[in-house]
C-alpha cells in the first residue's frame, strides 16, 4: 500500500473517531504549534455550535488579565464580518484549528476571535472536517456587530432595541428598500414615541422617555453605513448630514473604526429631535437585522445598567434580498419571546464558559498569546 493511501486511511479513521465531538485545543501548549496567518476578508453566518472567544483589553488596547476570557455561543443565523485566518496544529493528533478575528464590533472592550473549523492536512491541502459556520462570503465586510454581556445591557435596553429595530423593519416593509442618495433620519425610522422606559426587573411602564438604549443601535447603524461606504469606495464626508458623538463613545475593539468616526448618540425631548443621526443612503438595499437574546447564567435582573441574565448580539448589514424582511420579523419575534417568555415555555440553558488568567487552559493560552500578544 502506498504511503499516501496509508495517510488518507489514517486521517479517515481519525475523522470517523472524532465525528460528533467538539474538539478542544490541547491542554499542553507545547503540543500546539502556530502554522501561520492567511489573508482573508469576508463574513460567516453562525451555527448553533459557533463559538466566540472574548479577550478582554483596556482602553489602550492592551490585554486586561483582571477580567475573564469568555467563550460563548452567539446562536444560529448571525452574520458576522471576519478578517484573517490563524491556524494551529496539535502535533500529537495532527488536528488543525482555525480562528478568525471579528474586526467590526462595538460595545466590547475585547478582541473577539471566532472558531472557524478544525480539520487535517491531506497531501498538503487543508481539509476541514468540523465547520462552525453555515455560510462564508468573501470580500471586505460591511457587517457591524453589537455584543452585550451580563454587565453591559439591561432590561429596558433590550426591550427598546427590539422595538426600535422592529419599527425600522416595519418601515421598509411598507416603503420598500432604502434608496441610494435619499436622506434618512434614525429617530423618525424608529418612531421614538414608541420607545419606553421599564424598571430593572421588567415591571410597570413608567412612561415615555427619549432614549433608554436606542443609542446603541444608532451607533451600530452608523458603523454599518460607515463600512458600507468604505466597501463601495465612497467618500465618508458625503455620508452624514447630522451625527453627534457621545461624551464617552461606545467602545470598539482594536480592529474597528475609531469611535469618533462612527459613534452616534441621539436625543429627543418634548417631541423635538434635538440630536439625530441623519445620513445620505450610500447603497440600495434592505436593512438585514440579525439579533439573538440568550440566557447567560444569572438568575435575575439588577438595577438599571447593573446586570442582566441575558446576553445580546445584533448584526446589521444591507442586502438586496427582500426576503430579509421576513427573516427580520422572525428574528425579532424570537428575541421578544426570550425577553417576555410565555407561561410554560422552556428556557434555553446558558452555554458561556468563563476563564481567568490563572485557570485558562494552556491550548487557549497559546492561541490567544499568538494572535494578540
């Protein structure tokens, strides 16, 4: 039997043995070697098994070892922009692990890594065996993603985000896609009078206020527009008619735009829009809204801005497919039902894993230290 045939049979045996398993990086970082980085720019659509590693950093983009590394599953069907593919091989098992950086993220002081796949080299060609995405697109991505964890979001913010995005989707269902060259107002699109304040535990309606979390989506939409212009070779100076920056802008990762270039706060009082996000639409298309709300292990709500038993992920992008309107409705409805569960509904189990520097598995340590020293 030829040597190549033996290798192929061995690889096939390994694949069969590993089928259905989630393969973790080895505990011994000495057995894990860095193969190299492959240039890549595009997006992936997540599956239920997609995992994201969150590496905490400080305001200077240096590693912050006082905060935990979080390994979490954002949920199925989220489209996320990715850049660069980093490959590692376990010298003992020959398993190859591949990761990508999430460049366009907001609301997190972290470097975000997405687990792409694992597989083997067969005749010097990489063959993925377990893939953690359902789709992959190539080219500069315009998707921007908002991440909020257990101490970064609160009840009325999730409520208002769903309402605001729902109103934008209602608009494009009635009026059709966004039109290139037309002026739009964020506060008009979200129908600011629908945005309400609810207490930290989701109790009584305390009346109409202007804001309470919708700035997070004005910033995310602004970033999406920013990257859409960049992708299409446009001029950023021709994008905004009105944009106000928060006193303390939403944090971004080190691979995202400068917050002052795309941050967008809004303010409305007494039926007057005092600070709005207004822009000239750079492309024709429907706003594609990917949103997931998932439990994270906490059992109750804290005070406003304190803690949340749910994590939230939102990605915005533009698409020429009219079917995204139905997809948006389904995604927003699902998020709403998680926030307001019907009696007897089954609550999804949390799947986040928290590691601190002292108990970070050696395999993860090697990967993290290589990609972001």
